[in-house]
C-alpha cells in the first residue's frame, strides 16, 4: 500500500483513531505549514494538543494548532463547546509565549458556551456515580453543556452580544441549575454574578471575533485557500460509535465535520487517521489490549503517558488492529500517521492484537457485536523489536529492517497505508513515507 502527504490537497482532515491522545497536535502543526485556515469542529477544552519546536512546548486545548503557524487563520466551529474563562486563559498563555492571536482566531456565533454550572454538575454527577460506575470525564462541563445544547436551553457565543437579554436568560437558567445542584447532588448553589462575570469578560475580549465560521471556511475554499480540519479526542470516544457510555459527548469521527463546521464531506479531499504504535486510554471503559503489568508501566514511562489536559496517567497496551480497522471503516481513512514509534525502541518483542476471542468465537471486526467488551480476550501475534534508537532518522529507507517490518504489518492488519511516521516529539522528528 502507498500513500503520500507530500502532495498538498485543498481540504484535509486529521482525527484520532483510538481513544484520543494519539499525537494529533503534532500532525496538524506539520500539515499547517501548507494551510491558510485550520478549523476545530467538536469537543471542548477537554482536548489537549502538545506541540514542541524551537526549544518551546505549546499546549493547546480550544485553539486550533494552526495558531502556531504565522498567518494562519484559526476557526472554532459551531460544534465546539467553549469555556469562556479557559479560552481567555489559553490566549493569555500563548501571548506570553510571544504568539499573536487576536486577529487570527475566530469563534462561531453558533458555538455553545460552557457556563459555571456545567463543570459543577459534571463533577457532582461523577461523584454521585461512584468510582465503579463513573465515566471518567475531565469534569470540565463538556457533557452538561452539550446536554443543554440538545435540550434547547443552551447559550451560544452570539448571545453575549446582547447583555440585557443575556442576563435575563442566565437568571432563568441559574434557578433551574441550582435546583439540580442542591436537590439532586447536595452541591452548593452559584450566584448570578458568578455566572455573568466570565461571559462578560469573554464578550469584552472576543466580540469582534464572533463570526459566521461556516461562511468563512466556504469563502476560503472558493478563494483557493487550503483548509485543515482538526479533530479532538478519538474515534472510539465518539458518542455514537465509541465504547458507549464511556465516551465523550460529541461526534469525534469524520461525520462530525458536517454538523460541527457546516462543511460537506464531499469537500474533504483527504482524511488522515492519527494512531499510536501502541494503544492508550484515559478514563474508564473497555480496553481489550490494556497491560496492567510491568510492560504497561514501561510504556507509560517511555511514552510520558500523562494527559495534557488533566495530567492523569494513561492506561497503556499493545496496538489493537480491530479498533483501527473499525475506525478506518467509519471514517473512510485515506492514510495513517503513525506516532510514537520511538517509544518501542528498547523492546525485545512487540505484540499486535489482530482479533478477539469471545465465548469461544474468533472476532476480527468490532462490528461483529459483543454484549460486554470487557470480556473479550485479545489474540496476538508477536514481532521482533529493533533494539535501537530511531532518533535522527529522516527517511523511511533508513529505518531498521524490523521497524519497517512492524510498520508494514500494521498497514496489513489495519488495511490502511501509513503515510507518516513520527520518531520523536519535535517537528523535525518525522518521516514522510
């Protein structure tokens, strides 16, 4: 199989094909070199994209990674839920690192806002569920904000532009939310001032940045500009297609771009799936290839597997081809960007899960259907490791034979070509195949 990212196409989409944390930020940053617009279409500040270059480390949560490229316009689409305080804090952090943000960042007028009551409800709900049944959310209020959006009682970015009407609606909303906090969760109530303060700060800073992002992206394409679409989390956390109920609250798969940005999939020329050379997951839920032994801890340490948003240790395991084949199917992937190959440098042997065993049957596809995913047993094949550092390698031909064999085998079991291999966190530690 062959695939190349060297040929630039007008519209590219980058999304995760595992449970998030695949290294999408680095890939978007690399591809952003040839883009004039970078857009986010779902999720909130529960995402965390880390990019390293020039001796500096940038951690982004809401702002598209394209902000690190001079002259690139960045869009927060209507499918994103925006925490006003978190966005203000993120902008301040980037400006402190020397980046200019104001005239390159635009927020959809239809993007819903996360109010102070949303994280309060999120955290209270997780506590009420108990450790055994909790979803394992970041507690940032993402789910409750989407619930209010679907319940038709949410607040959109454009609402902050009319302060009088905003205050009336917030007061009505607060009465209902405080009843839930008090009566259901025995949690403290919030005041109207606590609700209004971040919304007004958001208005004061971003009033001129609140626009019709759908029209913006369509005009950019009509003008011949290149658009890069940036996903958050991963396919297996999709609210419809992931390991429900242990999922996020948005459509992380490629279909989310239609409702989250107003862009038809017919406009998307290339879909790139970002996948680790092994597998990780944060939070609760099924994880068939999870390693709870010394090997799992070794992968965690070697890969610095701690969440960019919460700092929580990630669960680690071997590459799961069943998951990646499923993600390739539902996202119609054109190619894979393979990250963190260097984490496996010191291993004698490396395993790949090619199928599952469930109640005596062998399952090769996620769509085969299982009553309880926690009960499947991974079926592995073992490949030799390369036992040397991949640092500094710039060409695929220069990789050790066993490393190339591992990549080729991943292509075969995933049925998707690998177009990029990352051998380190830096921009230059990347091989275009």
